[in-house]
C-alpha cells in the first residue's frame, strides 16, 4: 500500500480510527509507531497525512489530518460483460488502480447467468479490492459500480441518461480501426466509455446493437487477449489519449 485510505465514518471529533488491513499495514509493514506521520486519504476526498497518536491490538488512531488536494475523477468509464468470478476478483483491484470512473457490469450472450451470484459481484466482495487498488495508485476516487442484467434494454433505454457526453467505443476483435486511432480521431474533449465483451467477444447481434447506439468499433490488434488483459490495455490507451488532450 502506498496510501492509507479511510472512510468518512472512520472520523469522529477529528480522530481517524484505522482497523483491519489498514491498521496492520501501518504497524507491521510500514512499522510506524506513535508520533510518526503516515500518508493517507479519505475515500472520494482529499489526500494528506496524519499523526499516529495511539496503537492497540486492533486499532491505529490518527489525528491532525492535514488535507491537500482531492484527486480529479477519471475521464474513462467501462461497460464490461461480466468475466468469470475468479477473473473479476483480481480485475476490481486493477481497474481501481488503473483509474476507472465508473464500471457497469452487464450480462451478454456468452456470459453465464450464475456469475452474478458470486461474492465478487456484491459490494462486500469488490469494495475491499477497489480500496486496495486505490491505495496502490495513491488515489481516493472509488469507482462507481452498477450491474445491468439485461443488456438490450439498458443500451436502448438507459445508456443515454447514464453517459450523455461520453465517446462510446466498442472494443472487439475484427477488421476495425485500432483503438488508439479511434481514441485520437474522435472528439477528445469528451470522456470515454469503453465497452468490452466476455471471453470470445460480443456476438454479431450485440456488435450491431452497440453500433446502432453510437459505439465506434475498435480493435486492440491481431492478438487475442483475455478479457481482463483487454480491459487494462484499453483503459491505459484511453488514459494516454485523454492525457495527451489535456497537455
């Protein structure tokens, strides 16, 4: 962990109480003690540092939190066909670390319905993994997460309200332009929504559905990647394009 993260509910009367993995990390990994300052940040709030004022068997107490800047939200969001639960379990941390503003997990023709019953698709299953990703990346912006079990109604009825300004890009194997070219050829002043399919890709029907609703098809090249690998490559390319636009 490069950053200790706490929630608003962990603060009372100016005192921050760390428990669980965060407390253990401070005492056992960082080997901090009373009087030391640690780098920390509040979920969806500012970064800063604070002083350790007490340590017991379960809790590390911090005071004198000195807040600095609050990280900006990412300009990259993702509509992701649900991967296998074991894949998704590690992908939560990676997406948070890579900087994704919003993650919409959706059903698809090649997605098994029982995936959504797995622990990793519940709040208690993905929140800690996302926190660990933020700690690694020194960020406080928790990805917004939602689940859509019916792809077609979501695309046709809800997508426009959810992502009214986003450039919509469908990442899919095939004879399409490279993703990096699509990202730089479209309106680079707008945020990006990347739609990535399951293992095996979207079906022809799903590709048609996306393209009819404003998604520009793009490919990562001739290689075939696992869904988690493709997701991270796409996010990195999108960040590079939006960062270049900001310079």
